């Protein structure tokens, strides 16, 4: 009985490692593509037991959003996606509370991503 429980725990742990690695690999591929498009700002919010949100925003030389990336969730099955309604907007036009009116975690992550250094 104890051997079975230990075996199940080891299988669950190895599965978590494999799926977590797969998630990181997918995020890194999407992030690399984003970095090729311009300057990138990244913001993250969430806690240990809250859904985490990671937002990255790519800006061109005119501080206009050319692409974005959002990843949110509690599990290793969260996938990177796009925030299509901000593409083409200038940095100073973006208002996190307007873009995500009902989602304070996304608002916080976007606010952090928009704090880009010029240059």
C-alpha cells in the first residue's frame, strides 16, 4: 500500500515537472516572437493561490503597440494568447482599467508591463 502511494506521488510529481516544462517552452517561444517585434514590457500579478497573469507588450519605435501576449491561469494548462484590442494603440492611450474593467489581476499585470524604459 505504501509503495503504491509513493509510486503515485512520484508519477504525479514527474507529470507536474513535464507539463510545467512544456508550458514554459510554449511561453518562451511566444515571448521570443514578441521580442523580435520591438521593445517589450512585462508585467506579472497574482499570488501563490490566485490565478497568475503574465502580460507582455511589444512597442515599435513610435511607442505604438505592435503585439501582445497574455497568459493566465492556475494550472500548467494555461496557454499564451493575444490581447487584440490594444494593437495599434499608443502607449499613453492604454488604460488598464478600461481594457480589463472586471479583472484587477489583468489590470495590475498590464500596468506593470506598460512601465517601459525609453531607449
